């Protein structure tokens, strides 16, 4: 048996990877459910980021901040590219958490923040979100797929999933850009198209990190 498998530090890091992955997978569902249970919000917001203004705004900021801190301090392979890429993704994630998006479509039921005098920093927010997912897709496609000279069948299969997770993140971001530029604001508010695409990107991110943490397809 590999003696490193007993290293408690490795176990802790893998647990944190799985926790980050789990949070990303179910982040939108958690925000929606908690906002409904609060009794102060009976509608689904048009994007995940618009929950910043709702009763679960602290959950939104807190969860993203926790993920960003983990990404910043995370050390992958002893390679500066690994450390740099995850740190960059963490900084962008912090930007998403702390820079509010545009004012929600419906300001009557879910919004609990005073919108008067709120500075419009939606452009840096969107840029931070896009760059965060682009960096995470690079981590999944390039860094997670590093392998030794004799990769196991499980590692080869994991690499295929990492590749698809990275591709899905990129496609989801491109789709968000296209629908945001071409669709009307009313259509976006009604369909929740951006929220759905954001969830797709988060699902790919979460899947990639849960597998990296050993939740599925571990080496035998």
C-alpha cells in the first residue's frame, strides 16, 4: 500500500476538494431553497449572482469567499502553473462575491438590500465570473489531466471527464455571453437562461473537483 495514502494532510486536502465540488454542484439549489424557506422570496432570481441582494446574500458571499480562499491557498503539483492558476481563479471568485451584479428584474419580493446609491460594478463582476470559469476550465483540461508514464485505467478515464468538464465550462460561458448580447432583458428575466447556464458551468466545475478529491473513479 502506498504510505502516502495514510497521510492525514492528503486526506484533509481531498476532503476539501470534495467539499468545494459539492458546494459548486448544489450552490444554486441551496440559494433557491434557503430563499424560499425564509418566506421572504417566492421567485427564482434571473442569475445566481442576483441572490446577492436577497435574504441569502450572506450565504452567497460567504460560500464564494470560502471557495476563493481555498483556491488561493491550494497547492497542487509542485509546479508554479498549478499554484498560479488556482490562485488566479480564487481571486476572480472573490471578485464575483464582492462586486455586486446589476439590479435584479424584480425588486419587490426578494430584494432586502437598499438599492439607492448602489454603485454599478456589474461589468467587473461579469468579467470576474468569466475569467474565473476560463481559469477553472484550464485547471480541469490541462492541470488535472497531468499523468505519469504509466497511468492507471481509472486515471485515463478521469482525464476524459476532466476534459469534458473544462469544455462544458467554456461552452456555458460562451452561451451566457451570446444570450446576454442577443436576448431582451425581459426574456432573460422570464426564462432564467443565465442562471441555468451558470448552473451548468458550476456543475462541470463541481464534478471536476469532486473527482479530483477522490469521490469517484479512484485508483484501485
